[in-house]
């Protein structure tokens, strides 16, 4: 008889996003306090570790990804007109005859290959974790968008 076990790691991210392909209130820039969980399933090895994974390393990799790729950023579809370059008004120098204008992107802007829906966020995190840990065992990501709804995605 084969038994399966699992571990999970949880972290949060404060994000802003807009869904340009979904008419209605979600096409406005708005924010969420996401609660994100990663579940990894597998067998416990002779050292007592799930699939030979060091729990400390798993937590660090997962939480670093969330902190660096999601938290406190504005998430937009790369096709969104709001993801284009913006004028950085702080470069204006009134002492010069011609204003020094610098083109730059909005600080904290992260663009994605589609609308940053809760479903896509779960998918992108899952794909990134499978890249980090290999696809030797199932990885499932839960993204809770509000207290009453969320999405999940699993690979392989």
C-alpha cells in the first residue's frame, strides 16, 4: 500500500491590478490582500523529508518569489495601455529653458502575458515553483483573493 503525504507553505501579498479584458468594476485599478498557499505532495523519504525537500528551503524559495514578484506591485497585462512608458515628472527642471523629461516605467509595475486574474496568478506561481523544484511531484497553488473566493492551480 502506497501512502502519500504533503507539506504546505503560506504567505501573503498586497497587490494592485486591473483586468482589461473583463468589462465592469474589475477593469478599474483596485487592490487585494492575497493569501497564497503552496501544497506539495509526495512520499516521505528515509530521512523523514517529503520528496527529499528541505522545508526551510521550500519556504524561502516560495516566500522570496511572492515578495519579489507580487507584493506591493501593480500588475497589468503587457498589452494594457496603462503598462506603457510614463513620463517621470520628477525629472522636470524649471531652471532650464527646455524641461528635462525622462521616460520611465511606473515604479512597482509588473507586466504579465495576460490579465493578472486570480486564476492566472495561481497558474504563474505554480509554473514558477515547478521550475524551481522540478516537476517530480504535484504542486498545487491556492490564491485566496477575498475572504469568500479564490482560485487554485496544480501541476503536473
